């Protein structure tokens, strides 16, 4: 327990430091770029983000599970996972570059930004080392590697801002951070008496990993599409300035996502074990978890929504004043993310991965259709409405009509509307 709590503390420190630092560095960078260039920058990030599940392949938790179950096959598992992720990252690189040349054939700057950004996905293949550290409850070594890279590149970005560098250098810096993080992981791995030279790719093991992860891959593709397509469509339908203003607001809301994930890592084992000895208590604890996530949403989102004006003014200045109105509404989309994190415990515990896939695909389809319909009519706010509607479908609507998840839907509704009944005893 002591080792687990210590490991959790390192994860909290990692997320907290990097997210806090990212908010201030991104704020300075956003001010420097201005709405239009910030729009171009975030368009490239969002465009490549839609292809990211092709690089990660949804195998992270499976790799951790397999290493824990059979440590003697560590090198076989990690070698096979690395080979898969490298192959997936190269595919993501190729497909994202082909796609951007089709979507924006005459936009040379965006071509280069997408190429540089997608190249960073290749270096993320070394994150299999992070999964090994997680399996050994030693995440502090990942924290050392990733935070060293983050602070080094943060200094580079500051120098680039001061010297009035072009946009392409900032995008390159982001990919350099991923590269340095990978180098740091390899160094930490070696420091612990291991070497990547022992990794062994096995086709059969790779097939087993993919056979377990394919619903997760499709789910992740749908979710990333749902969370990134808005910025892509904003630029295509409205222009650079609008996506720049929208992205500025989103950069404030996004860092809050690490809080429910930390809660998840703490309560997941407890709730999973509870199901083994009491189905009734399992249901109560699920409901109580939804109460926690509802309270968390109110505590995080209400102050930001009410103080969106001063927050945006302090971080970005007057040229982004319109972003405060966007932020005051956009921040409440964290509600679906928080509830969705709790919901993932139920789908994982019950093995409902295909249901999660269908839910994500349905929500993504609704989001895309509504974006295409509403953005030309009401601009950025059409994008926000589309996001809310898509998340409602993904998080609630499909659960309400599937007999296997109606119990969870009732637990969600009870937890949300009786959040004031939260109890530490559960």
C-alpha cells in the first residue's frame, strides 16, 4: 500500500507540474502568436491528434497487465508492443500527411506543421518503457524523464518567444520534447538494470495484443475524432482567427482532465474488488463515485465559468477577450469527461468494450453532423453545442437504451441528482 500511495504521489506531481507549467507557457505562447497564428498552430495539433490512436493502438493497459501476470516474458511483451507502436506511428505519420495534402493542397505551412507534429508520434513508441515502470509501481522514473524534457523545452520556447521565432520552430520544439522524453525513458530503463537490446518482437504475441485491443483502438479513434474534429472544422468553415480564440479557451479547460484520472487510479481497484464480494455494495460505490465526479465538476467549473473574463485577460490579454465568453460555456464540457471517467470503471469491470466502442462512434457521428450544420449558422457556439450533444450520446443515451448498461445509467442519474448525499463510508 505504501508503495502504491507513493507511486500515486509521483503521478500527481508529474501531472500537476507539467499541466501547471503548460498553462503558463501556452498562455505566453498564445499571446505571442495572436488569434490567427494560434489557430494555425492548434489546427495542426488537432489534425494530427485525430490519427494518434493509430500510433498508440490502445495497448497500454494490456501491456501493463501482461507484464504483471508474467514478468519473465517482459522483453518479449515490450519488444512486441514497441514493434506494434512503431508500425502504428509510421502509419499515423503517413496517413496524416496524405490527409492534410488532400484537405489543404495549397497550404505549405500547414503541411510542414503536420509533418513535424506527426513525426513526434514515432518517438512516443518508447512509452512502452513507461508502461513497464507502471507495472513495477515505479512511475517516479517516468516523472524524472518526462519532466526533464518538459522543462528543457519550456526554456527553449521562452527563448523562441523572446527572439521572435517563426511558428514552425514552436511546433518543432514540441516534437523535440517527445524525443527527449524518449531518450530519458531509455536512460532510466538502463539505470534500473535493463536494456532495450533484449527486446524481442514476436508476431504471435503482437497478434494477441491487437486481438485484445481492437475495440479500444476504434473507441479511441472515435473519441479523439470527437474531441479534435471541432478545431479542424472551425478552421475549414470559419477561418484561423475563430479556431485561435476557441483553442485559447480550450487550453484552459483541458488541464483539468488529470484530476478525475488520478481519482480513477485510486478507486478502480477498490470498486473492482467490491464486485467480487457484494454486488449490492458495488452498485452503491458506483453511485457514490458519480456523486464525487459531479461535485468535482461543480468545484472546478463554476469558479472558472464565473471568472472567465479575468482569467482570459490575465493569461492572454485583450486580443483574446472573446475567448472568455467561449470559456464560460465550454468549461462545462468537463462534466461529461468526469462522468465518463467514472463510467469507464463500469464498462471495464463488466467487459463491455464493444458497447464503449459503439457509444463513442455514435457520439462522434452526432458531433460531426452537428458541427457541419451549426458552425456556418452560429459560429463557435455551434461547435460547443455540437460537443455537448455528442458527449450526451456517448455518455448517457446509449447506456439508457442498452439492457446491459441500464443499471449503470440509473447509477449515473442517481449520483448526479443526489450529489449532496456523497459519503466517505462508500
